[in-house]
């Protein structure tokens, strides 16, 4: 069983930065692929970025490529999402997700992830 808790959301002006954190419980965190998803009001949940168990592979949605960076610290059971050059269209609830996957494959669809956090709100004002 893995529990995920996101933090770091908030209100920021366009062009600003935020860093989200996702703390995971469990001793086998390093065997899990991790992902970030987001859902804006009235829209479907969308994939943002994922990272393999080792951190060696990442996969970004085109909409955030070059602005967002995912990283993980397996010693701290935490995955991070550094978000720079934020835009109003980045406003959403951001969810952390995990799946036991001891390979370099990075899942990019919600159905591939098994555990989910409760989400953290990110609001970007224009």
C-alpha cells in the first residue's frame, strides 16, 4: 500500500514559479514509477509528466516541456515538480500518482497508475 500526499500548491502570478512535492509512504518507493497529472475545472484530467523508478527516464506533455521539471529523491520517498514560467492555463488541481514498475518505462495515461494523492490546487493569475 502506498499513500501519496501532495503539497506546495498555491496562487502565483503568470511567469512565476512553484515547486510541488509528493511524499510517499512505504519502503519500496524506489520501485515505483511516479507521475503528475492535473485537472482544470470542466476539463478532463491530463498527464503532465512522469518519471521512472530510478529517475533515469522522464516523459513530459508537450504543454509543459521546457517549463516544468520532475525529479525524485528515493532516499526521502519524495517526487518533485518544479514549475517555471507558469501560465494561467496551468491552473488546475495537480495530482501525484504511482505505480509499481521496476523498469525504465514511464506511463503517461491515468489508467496505468494505481495510487493517487488527494491533489493540490495551483492557481496562476494573469
